[in-house]
C-alpha cells in the first residue's frame, strides 16, 4: 500500500516509460532478487553448518557467560522484568515450565520427580 504523498512525489519527479519496457525490467529485477535471496539462504545454511549460528559469540561480541544464559532470563534482564513465568514449548507440547524470580530460575519439583525421590 503506497501512501498518496509518495505516489505524488514519484509522479512529479519521473517521466512515464513504455509498458513493455517496464515489464522487461520487472522480469530482470525479479530474477536478480530471486538469485540474491537464494544465495543469502545458502550462506545462512552454510554458516549454521559451520557452527556460526550464534554469530555474536563466534565473532567475540558475546562472552561465554552471556551465551550460557537462557533466552528467557536474558530477555527478563533486558526488559527489566523481575518476576516471570516461563513455558518452554516444543511443537504442540509443553516441555518445561519454571519461574524467574529476582533474576534467578526457580523450578518447582514435579509430582513424578518427588515420587522418584521418595522411592
């Protein structure tokens, strides 16, 4: 959706081109865009396979301590949230649940875990 002022701005400062020329350039630009995105996707897959998925740690912008912090704890620190409840979901099932209270992870023992400890 182009805003009206942008449309007027472009129309005043450019001259119309023939429709067949516009179609040819549209095809050329779409091919160039497709090649560029395909190569970017390939570069991303190559970087992940070489162990550079966390590029900030790979290039030394993030320390080992910062990498060890879970994403939930990191975001609570960034956003200044003191208490948070974290649900970890994989697919359609809940795999983990814990709370972050004053910047520390607090896990409640499951009923299964307490039964195993009692046995």
